[in-house]
């Protein structure tokens, strides 16, 4: 679906040089698309999240994995778009918006009633509407302390540029977050962009689950922004031992990392970073590959 970006007319106001008066220029700008996705499980509403369209099946797998509903690709029997979300195109013809996705789980799986969201999840919030943080912490299927992977600190420092090179939609819009999954050798396995940090991570985790990388032993999750609680929790639930971000972590993200055995690095920029938990996995003397 070609709905990641849209073109809109804007009024650009610029100052051509210092001291000169500002001037107005009419031009076309490219924007990142943000639309709602309603996820249903077994025909019943589970949550509605604001996201950038595309890779929605991965998003649903990643979200359900992060919240402890599924553990493997086989736990999802089908994931299909429904025709319930329709709008007219410019010619007045009804079009499926592909904003309603129904997931059918394996027969033995049941979604606890308290897991179904009662509020809209915005593109800025990954756990809004869940009953409590404890609900998400109650079940961690992977013991991260058993993952003994070690990677060079220089390799971690190289990952923001490698992720940035994969951000094609960001080049056009400047308005999307990104997440990427890397091997311990620095190979990019998958990168996804979205208006929401948590959606980008869900799409990456969903891809990993569908491609046999759950748990994500020996892998590195790199994100283009800050590392908040929900991103640390998603990494832990996916069994990914290392999480790095170009900006700051939150205090709760650091607590989750320390309690779970997650290696958490923040302010990964240029030639510096801060390691808030799990520094034992970083080899200071190893060069970037």
C-alpha cells in the first residue's frame, strides 16, 4: 500500500539571508501518514492504535507478543483485513481503508478481558489503556540473563548511521521514528518506520517472530529516539538482549533493564553513549565490523 506518505500544499516562510525580510513561498510538502488501526482478536475489539499504514500484520504480531498473548507465529491462525473500515475516494467510490485487522488465535489461546483496551492508543504511547504496568510485567517468557552475547562498543556506536541509511520515508518527511534489528556482527535484519516509536518496534518484533527470531538471542534492537518503558518491555518480551537508542532512556526503562538483564544504552551518538544496564555485554576494545 502506498500510504506511508502524502503530498500537501504548504506556505513556507523563509529568511533568505541574515537581516533580510522574511518571504513566503508556496510549495508542496511530503508528510508522514497517520491513521487509526483497529485490531480485533477473534472478532472482538482488542485495541485501536494510531500508526503509519504498512506492515500491519507484523505490528499486530509484535503487539500481541509484547503483551504476552502469543509466543510464536503458530499462535496466530489468520490475520486479515476486514471491510468494515470504508471511505470514499475522490471519485466517490467506496474504498477499503485497510484500517481494521482481525486476528484469529489458536484455539487454546484466550485473551483475558482486562487486556482489551478501553482507550485509543496514540502514536506517542505504547501501553496507554492497559490495566497496569504490572499486567505487562507479569509474564516474561525469556530469561535474558542467560544470553551471553558480547558485542563491541564501537559496533553499537555505528548502528545509528546504519539505521538512518534505512530510513527511506524519513528522508521524504522528517516525521517518522525507526527501529532496526541487528545481529551481533552489525548486519541489519529488518528496519521499520512509523509515526509511533512503539509501533516501529512492534513491527520489527512482529517480523522477528514471523521469521523465527523469537526469542531474539544475540540480537540488538536500535531505535531512532528515546527508550521509554514500553520499548524496554517489548525488547524483554521478545528476548532481545540489547536495546540502544539515540536519545535518553526513562527511569522506568532503566529499572526494567536492570531487573530483567537487558543491556540498555542511550545517547548513542557519534563517538559517545551512556550504558545504563548490562555493560558486561559490551567489549570496549573490539572495533566496529
